[in-house]
């Protein structure tokens, strides 16, 4: 068991470092920016380019806080949005030339701060500080990941209509696809109208919707429409996750329940329509037996996209 005195000493030292590093101030590292903005610039410089979602995950900050901060840094000329080299529809953040100059000044300031402090220590002490701080920082990071993983275990999958689900499903679609693909009013209204119409048919045979819930809030959805295609084929619709639960495994749980339902009902096939570029989703679909049936250029989403149809035949999971 950790000694109480050791805990108190570490807490006291942490408070001293926070004060001496300047984190108690409104700005940091001789800049006009907040500590979180400074860390944003440094992290983007280290990675080269990042999406807003990746940045929020790396810094452990709320998406709304990150969005406001990024808007200010872009307006200030420190950051710019660029197209991803892997997918032209995905926006990434990069430093501008001004931003690179700002980061250089931050690094110079921080380096001087470290060098000046180390001059008060002998070589063995310097090595102890370097190794100890590195180990402690990694331990703190591990704690954050443990907490995040514990939060993910609190997801609950429910089936059927839940008050507010129509608005939340439309909101999650609009937030994700506007940020990553530039979709606007046309797409959001199409999703909202489709979910609203489907909700009126939920009590009919072959129709089902599953919702991922977290603290009473809808954070994911997936629907099986057993009526609109005919030919004893099911239509997989409105599969979406809130950014905070991506990578948690809840998407796989939603899809598993949906495919179990389809297999139990006896649908001859399950069809889904999407578009090129959603690689993570495609990998998940294919792991459940979906295969690309055809693709074409279309505009049903409001923008011209390489649209795709995936098909999962009956008992595909057993082949």
C-alpha cells in the first residue's frame, strides 16, 4: 500500500510545479494563449495534422471546449483546416507559418525553463527527475484511460422507441457528417424525416431499432427496416455513434443485436447503403458478413459521392 506521506509529498510537488510552470495564469509560456491552447499547438506540431476529434481525445477535453478553442486559434491565424490526404472530405488541422513560429517560441521558453531548473540539481538528481516524471506522467495517462474504459462499460443497449430519439439520431448524423463531409440541411432533414416515419412503423413485424444509452442519453443507434425493400430483405439504417463512444465496442454490440434479430427473423438478405471513405464502418460491416455489391456516383446524401451498397446474405456469419 502506498505510504500516506508519499502521497502528500507528490501532491505538494504537483501543486508547486503547476504554480511554477504558470498553469495558474490565464496564459502560458509567454504567449497570449491559455494552457489548453498552448498544448493544442504543441500536439498538432508533434502529430503534423489532426482532426478535432483526435485532438479532444489526446488532450482529454470536451468536444465543445475544443471546438471553441480551435475556432479562436484559426481566427488568430495559428491554425488552418486542410483536406486529409487519405480522404479529401475529412478536415484536419495544421499549423500555419505563423503557428510554427509561435510553437518555436513556446519551445524556446519551455526549454529555458527546464534548463534553468536542472542547473540547481546534480547529474544523478537530473536523471532521477527525468525518469521519475516520465514514469509518473505515463501512470497518470493510464489512469485516464482506465476511467474512460470504465465509462464505456456503462453503455446500455435498449430496443424500441425512446422519447427524444428522433432528434438525437438526426443530431448525431448532422454533427458527424457536417464536420467530416460538409453535409448540411438537406442531409439532416432527410435523416429526421426518415427516422420519424420509421418510428410510426416500429410496432409492425420485422421492424426494430436499438439505442445505445449512456446516463439516460442516446449515444448510438441502429435500425432494421423489414418493410421498405420487400423480397424478404431487411434494410439496415441509421447506424451512428456519438464521438465520445467511438472505439468503445458499443457499435459492434449494436450490430450484433441487429444481425441476431435478422437471422432469427429469417430475412433472406440484409442491405445497407453508404458511401466510400467510411473505412472503420466498412471493416465492421465486413466482419459480420457484409460484402460490397455495387458502387456508383450519386447525390442522395446532398453531395456527389461514391455511393455503395453492401449485402449480407442469410447465414453469412456461418460461412
